[in-house]
C-alpha cells in the first residue's frame, strides 16, 4: 500500500486539494445565494446547475479528450474552473450564477475524467481495488475539510472566492507535473436508461432516488441549516459531518450485502435514512449534538445506497456489460442529482425546514417501499451469482469503469457455468417480473 501511494502521490495529493476546494465552494455558494438575496426556490435551480454541468461533461468530455489530449483538457478545465468562481462576485445575478455553476460542473467532469483515467492507467488488476479505496478516502477527507475553511473568512466577502480559486489552481499543478502514461479512453457500448430499468428496476429507481437525496442535501443543506437558525460554524460542521458519516458506514453496509439478499440491505439503508433525517429535525429543538448525531447517521445510511444500488444492478449484468452500463448509471444518478436542489429549494421555500425534511424522507421511503415490492416479484440472486460490493465515486464514467472493473474481476464463477451468464437468463430471473 505504501508503494502504491508513493507511486501515485502527486495525483492523489492533487485530488485531495481539489476536493478541499470543491467542498469549500459548494457550501460557500449555497450560503452565497442567501446572502445575495436569491429566493430559496430560485437558489435551488441555481445550485442544480453544477450537477447539470457535471452530467453533461461526464457524457461529452471524452470526445474532447480524444481530439486534443488529456493534458490540454485537464489544464484548460482547471484554469476555467479556477476563473469561473471569481465571476460569482463580479456578477451577482441568478441566471449568471446558474450559467457559472453549469460551467463549473462541466469543468469538474473533465478534471475527474482525466484524473481517474490516469489513476486507472497507473494501476494493475491486483492493486486497482486498493487504489480506488485511497481515492475514495481522499475525496471524503477533502470534502469534509473544505466547508470548515469557511470559518476562517467572511462568506459575504470576496476573500473565500479567492481561496477557492487558489485551491483549484494549486490542485492541478502536481497532476500536470507528473509523468504518467497517456491512458486510452474507449467509448463503451450503448446502454440506455430503459435497458437499465429492465435489467434492474430497483437498482435504477434507487440510483435516481439517491441522486435526488444527495443533490438536495449537498446543495440545499447550508440553506436548511440557515433556516433552522444555525450559525456559519454549525452549518460548516454539519456539512463536514455529512461527508464523514457517509464514509464510515459504507464498508459495513457493503460487506453485509455480499452475504445476504442485497435488496434487504438496500431497503434497510433507505428506510434508515428516512428515519434519521426526521429524528434529526425533531432533535434540533432539544440539543445541537443530537441534531449532529442524527444527520451523521442519516448520511451514513444514505451514501451507501449508491454503491448498493450499483452492486444490485451488477448482479444482473455479465462482467462485460458492467462498463457499458456505467454511462446509464451515471445518467440516472445525474438526473436525480440535478432535480434534487431544485425540488428541495422549492419545498424549503414553500413549506420550511419541516417540509424539506419530509421531502428527503419521502424520497427514501419510496425507495424502501419499491424495494419491498420488488422483493416479492423476483427471486434473490444466489450468493454464487452475486457480484462483490465496491465503494463507488459518484463522479464520471471513468470512475465507474474503474470500480465496475474491480467488481467484474471479483465476480464468482460457479463450476461448470459461464461467468455470471445465468443472471440474464429469462427463465431464471424474468426481466418482466
């Protein structure tokens, strides 16, 4: 592990710094919409722009890379993202901020794709899983540190925007100065949303649902905190806790799902997320630390839903289909994440903090109820046919391919059978059930 990190330290350090800037930027701009006087519903639309740009970039940047190369795209996207954040201070207007958020999301997609491609090219089948774990840990650490930096400056001033710009600029330097092989990007086979739903209805619905949940909480979370009377430190601490909680409980949920019907684990996670966010809102009037604890557990139950949903979907895919399905998975999650802040913002504006909590809880309860229904119409996947759970980054197709490749390599092959071919056999798992 030490040799693996040492061989990729520049890329990994750059990712850590990038996520610090990303975490600071997200909380800063969410609070910035309130400071600028944007209506909460309109602020939700503005904050959705990042996820829309991230989705668009994830699906199109690879074509740009194929024309001009990884290094040029990486440098250009880093420079544009670093510059774009400063325009939020120069032009304080909702439509302008929406455009800027879309541009930022598109640039981050390009940065993620190149960084994840380099990581993929610098590892082997034996070390891919360990490198992915380090990558995920650094993402979590950076995203947890970022919001806390807002306590050392004034969110209403120009200074934090400069710090975001500086951080994003510094993040790309070690990556650009690292000698890494030029990775190849191949266009995966087409795999549409309709086929994704037919393959795994529960997986598809849960992937969209967790996108809505995390999009709403990450985008509107600071505004929710402001609405219930939290100070800046308390808001940043809450946003940092959400990131840490999601990382802490990923592994237990994933390992349990490898040894039992994954649907039951998915149902429990979704129902638990709904329960903990409701309890967190009720605890807010009792003691702040109860609020923090409940939201920590809420994120701990919510974040694993994405990896569980993808693993459940992979249970019905052959290994060679997993990479092809990554684009459809990303599209489903991106649609949900784009809708999350917009819907959450309008609900918070119309119904207040209680309505926002009810909205997030309702999305997760819907996942749980649909999971219960699906468990009555389709038999469970046998342990010998189950693909191993892998913690997943919610970034780009390349990150998903990196993780899905790890899952495919670990898929069990029962003696006397083709690799996981029975998963798509209609007599065994009827896709229309």
